[in-house]
């Protein structure tokens, strides 16, 4: 009874918080009179738009201390709340799996990949169908073992992760399509937004009485660095001061905003992915301007400084274009009269990437940087700056790899405007949050473990801690667990490090030597989680290896 009373109180407060005299307010009042969200009133259940960036750094957006022009994201932040301690898994497919299933990736065979997400872990879109939602997906997929068409009513899937200019591998509702067949944009970020907007227009035309869920999964600013000329032009001179100056300026803005309070760590000059091209290969295949390590800016040659500044300008241009496309989606929500009652969540699937590889169609050293003929990666110098003020990069579970900017905007349900929320949260919390807001009873399928996350709704009203037992991380050998403000973390087979994130979010003071008992207890908890999570869904055996044909 207390649960029901609290829920009704929440609905009363939501109705009361809507500006009087608006069409939405009238709809909410009418629906309340007819029994709340389960009654005859239409338009009471909130819509959901989840926007995912790909390899975007914690401090790239203006509202998180960045120097990239992001007026759309800044406006959503000013009209909603920002979570400052939101965690991803540090890699694309595990993060997206967590986001849509509500489980840790290890629980559902996604990290490491052991046979695909089990049937007992339905996607968020399937859960929302229980309450009459229609669901739409546009962009990257990466949910191993699931097809977007299984539970999304419409889907544009971008399977080509190596070309932003006129990409191939696009599938609309399971059928191959070209980037543009009607004269529209052929730049992938715009293509993804176009189809998302098309789905919303179709919804308004044919299904306006049903609530909706749109999962807008961008592929930018993931490598390769491809951007439109007009967007690159905006940033052509912005980064000539280099990554050292940029890191310090971002760190200062973050502190002034109250987002972080830690000191500024030095560059980790030798930490790069093991699969990167060697510095010799980078110079051979790309040119003398490339740099394979995050060294102090003043140690670069003039040619390297000019080339590196150009690369960061392209990275910024990619984010700028994504922000422009988000603005178009927001405009469509407003045109539908659904903006105020749509919960918009913005996230990045991991930190900025230090990867430096060449794949796809390869790299032409004579091609204009950012054009279709080029294949450049951001690299560890700029990814360190993009992840300011945190250490390390995508795929590591130090804060730089797994900390995500997080914006939540919902005028009809969140009265706060431009406020920060320091409550610790993780992508596993998105599903429970959405289910509560949608009025969907949270339950697990037969044989499934309990969902590990919890609803973030209590933090919508005020900045207060939310209880959590722990947050678990494990990706390609990189390990961590956070309990309260304490975190142990390790790179590969290195020993555990211990940090007090309340005073040292930037992970500069390793306290492991002075607190061996705390490290031991937390490491034992990590081991128990690792064992339990991997036992939740046994590996699916692969088929027998094919015998290779003998060469003649």
C-alpha cells in the first residue's frame, strides 16, 4: 500500500508541476481524474528518447566544460539535470548491451562474447510494449544475438563503422538501403537523424495515441575522423595551443561548474592500446605529423603540432554535427507537441579513444583530412584531453575510460533546471528508471537473475546520494569495482590500485599500500561478482571448426 500511495503522490506532484493552462497540463489533469497512467487519459505516459554518442569524451560538450559548440546539448542540460558520476562499461557493445537489457554485460554473455544475449534478457523496447509503447531505433546496434527488428517497430541499422561519407551496410527494417535515395544527406550522422525524425513523423501521423521510445544511436565521434568541410572550418584554428593547454582550460571550467573538484593528473605517456600501429608504421602510412604517444605538446615538431590540431578540429566538427542533428530531433518533438512529456537521456558509450589503426578502405596520405579518402584516429594525446580531467581512455576502466556525460531532460516530470546530480549511477540503471517512469512492473523472466540496477527517479528532485551496493567493471582484463566512494582498479595483470573518489576522482593517489585489508576485501567482492555474473548465462558452444581446404 505504501508503494501505491507513493506512486500516486508522485503523479499528483508531476501534474502540479506542469505549467498551468498548457495542453499537456490539461491532458495530465484529465488523465489523473480518470485513474492515472492506466486510465482512459491519453498522453500521460512519458515518451523516451535515448541518445548515445560513440567514443565521446567526458568533457567534450560545452555543458561538461568542453570547447566544442554544443548548443542543443547545452540547452537540454540547462532545462534538466546532469549526472556527474555516470558510468559506462568502457567499450561500445558492452555499454549498449547494458543500456538496453539492464544487466551487466557479463551476465548476458556480452563481455566476453560467449554466444549472444540470452532469451531471458528482453530488450527495453520489448518491456515497453507491455504498456502500449511503439519503439524505434536508428544508428549503431552491437547487441550480440539480438536483432533490432525483433522488438523495435522500425529500425535503421548502421553496420558500416568505417565510413561516414556515403556509408554502406545500411538496413531499414532488415532490408538493405543506400545512404540516400531521395537527395538527402549522405553523411552518416545526418542519415541516422533523418531516419529517427522520419519515424517520429510517422508516429505522429499513424500512432499519435501511443507513447513512443526512440533509441538514437550515433556512431560519432568514433574513428575514422570524417566530417563535413563546413563543420571543420569552424574549428580550424581552435586547437593550435595543443592538448596541454586545452586540458587545463577544461579542468578549470569543470571545477568552476562544480562538476569535479579533483586535481589535474599528468599525461599517461606510455599507455596505449596494444593493437595500435607502431609509431614507425604511423609515420610510414599516415605521415610525419602523426604522434603515437601522449607526450607534452612542446615535445612535438611543428609539423606534428599542425597535423594534430587539424585532427582535433575534425573530432570537434563530428560532435558539432551530432549536436545539430539532436537539435533537429528536438524540433520534431516540439512540432509534435511532445517535447515537454518526453524524457531525453544523453550518454556516451565510453571515453574518448586512444586507438590508432587503419581499416575499411584504408588511408590515402594525399587525401584531405576528414574526407572519405582519409582514415585518421584521434590518438592518445587528444583522447587524454577529451577525457579531462580523468586518466586513461576507452577500454580501460580507470575514470577516463568509463565515465560518461549524462543529461536527463523532462520538463513535465523534472522541475530542476540546470542542476547537477552527484549520485553515482551506471548504464544498468537506465532500464529500471524508464520502467518506473513508464509504469511498467519490473519483473524478471523465468530463470533470469534480478536486474542489478535501480531507478534514478529519486535523484530527479534533489541532489542526494542513491544507495548502491557496488558497481562492477571488467573489460579485456581491465578490472575495477566501486563501493561507496572507494574504488579498486587495475590495468590488465597489474596489481590493484585503490582510490578514494570522494577526494580523488582523478585517481592520482594510490592508497593500496597503506590499506591492504580494504583492497583484499574489495578484490574478493570483485571475484565473487565475476564468478556469479559469468555463471548467470553459460557459454553457448560454438560449432565445430571447419577443416581448411588444402591448397593445390
